[in-house]
C-alpha cells in the first residue's frame, strides 16, 4: 500500500456538555444543573451509535445526514475509527458542483469500503461533491480537535467545526436510539432502543456545548473589553490565501495587497506586511469571533495575524495566542484508488502517536 506525505494542524477544544441530561422546568425553559452529569449519549457512546446508524447499517450514503439540517450545512458520516480510547471521525462536507479540487461520492450507495473519486467530470444527480473533514475525540479528557490535513504544498479546506456541531445536535434530536415518539411528539429514554425496561423520560433534554482551549486565557479580555479597543494591527505574510468567506476587512486587504504586488514585481514574498487601523468606537464581540474563526483556518502566521490594543492596557493581544495548536508533517498510508485520501485507521494511529500528548494536555 502506498504512502503520501501530509501536513496536519489541529486546534484543541474542550467538550463541556454532550448527551442527555435530567432537567427541571423553570418557566418555559428546561434547566439542568451546572455540574449534573449526562444520563446517556456521552461522546464515546454518541460516536459509536452514529457509526452503527450511518456506516454499519449499509444505509445509502445520502441518508447519513440527520433530519433537521439546512442544505447549506449538510455533511455526511463517512466513517469513525477507534484507537486507544480515542475516536477519529471522517465526515463528508458537501460543496456546490463546479468547485475546484473536490471529489465525489454516490448518495444512493452504502459508504462502507467506498473511496471518493475525482469530481472534475461526469458529475450526476446521484453524486455528492465535496471534501473530507476529520475530527479526533478524546472522551476521557472531554476534548476534541478538528484536523486539517493536506498534501504538502496544497491549500487546506475550510474548517467545518460548526457543521460538525450541527450534525451531532441534529442526530441527537432526530435520530438517536434514545429518542421515543408518542402521541405525535417525542421524548428521550435513559435506555437505548432494544433494551428492556425502556420508558420515556420527558425530563431528559439534549445538550452539546464546546469551546476552544486557549493558549493565552487573558485573550478573553479582548472580548470583555471589545468596546475599549482603539487600535488593530494587521500583519500579513500570504494574504492571497485568505478565503472568499473571510471577514470583510481581510478580503479588502487581500485585494489591496494583490493590487500592490501587480506593480511591484521585485517584492519579496517572504517579507511580512503590516497595516495599523485606528478604531473609534471599539468592536462588536461578533467581529472578534469572526476573525478568530478565520484565523483557525491557517497555520500560525501563515496568512495573517491581528493585534488588539485596549485603552489603559499596556499589553497588545494577538490572535496567534488564541489557540492551542499542533502542527507537524507525517507519512500516511493512502487509498489505492485515490491517493488524496489516507487510510483512516492509519491516519488515526499516526495522529495519536504524533499528537497524543497535545490531545491529553
């Protein structure tokens, strides 16, 4: 079996809540106690159930996306492997036909032992064009990391963490074996489908919450004092890599530097470019989060970085301190039918061997 060299990059997340929780009704809302453990569907059980439902059942691949997900957020379960108490989940992110560098899978056939094929030609209505997104979970530590994987020298695909969250939420609320339907409504049971003594529990509610593990916890100050930000410093190394869906200012700078380069053939691309922007009335927290999400798509300093200055605070806060990141290169066995894709279990083992201490830190 052939191998290929890949670059990997991961950002660490804390899984704060996952599963079905006992709740009490307070007004019109169901509340759970802050430290109450889940009754069922912790992340390891949830992933095993999804694999049985989506892959082991031999259902058509197009039916491995749960109900209740908008067309713009649809992803499909390709496979989930287990290794030394961890899980590696591979999900297929659907993309519009006609995009470059994408592959395809048949929506009408089961996915087991199927390898994506090139989608540049012969796309039919039965094909789902897209790319693979990977996530590694460490249940014992209640952590996970989106895995950005690319052949050396090629571009990375967008991070699909929000779509993964939408998938898990939709699966719990529409498809799980703990879901029971009665009198036109639905409720959860503390026991999965097929077990004795299975009865509905109308007090069970689903919860899925996670947050990034930060390298510098003081960066929360930037959000808490967003209205006191008076200066942004943008640093760019490869602005051409900023994607079309990025923050509007980043897109503006990308085009500005592209225009600048057109008239400067001797410009050294290794040099960092810097832009300082005064801020009159601070920023919305949503703008900061948008920049964080864009930054997650790149290696530290690869495309851009942003520094925040706050009134009466001598420190400058930088986006590259926002994440706990891991990056490395590795050789991974690839599928004989399409060397763009690694053999999932081999990828899982190599990731664990390379980044186990990072994932468990």
